[in-house]
C-alpha cells in the first residue's frame, strides 16, 4: 500500500488517481502531522511525500519533519520515501537526500516516472 502525503488537495487527488489507475492501493492525507500519524498506523509499503507543507501551524518544510521522524523510528526507518515536490530549493533536496530518500521527483514530471518509482520501491522492499 502507498501512502501519499501532500497539503495541496489538487496535487494529492492527482497523485492518488495516477497511482490507483496504475493498480496501487493508495491512502492519502492532507497534512504533515496527519501524514506522520498515518505512517505509524498503516505502516505503508512506500510513502509519496511533498516537502513544503505546514508543520504545527507554521509555513515550513513539514515534509522534511515527517521524513526525519520516519528515519528516527526504528520500526519505520526502512520505509521507502519518494519525495514528490514542486520545491526548487536545493537545500530541501539536499536535506532529503541526507535522510535517505528513495528518489526525488519534480511535480509535473511524466506520471510514468512516479509509477515506476513506486513500483521499484515496493519491489526493492520485498527483496
């Protein structure tokens, strides 16, 4: 199962539709805090995560906070995380890569890139 986390409802609905059309089971949430709670509850096979989201009510990089919490939790740290973001800030990408993301995909990329990345992440986890 894939968990998609994004505070842009339009982007989230598109992400969910693309992944469901490709045959994946998808759960989704619209905030960083809810996303982290769902990661802990659902233990998804892969997470598709935006970077620029509110965190505790402040405009921030909530996706990085979620990623940090995942990597700090021994039960979750091996979960593949695909960053799917419109952020062009190089420090966002560097911070995510330092935390061990599976890949970074720019929003607006060919949907097949996202589909293939999710498939590879799930297959890699099964091995």
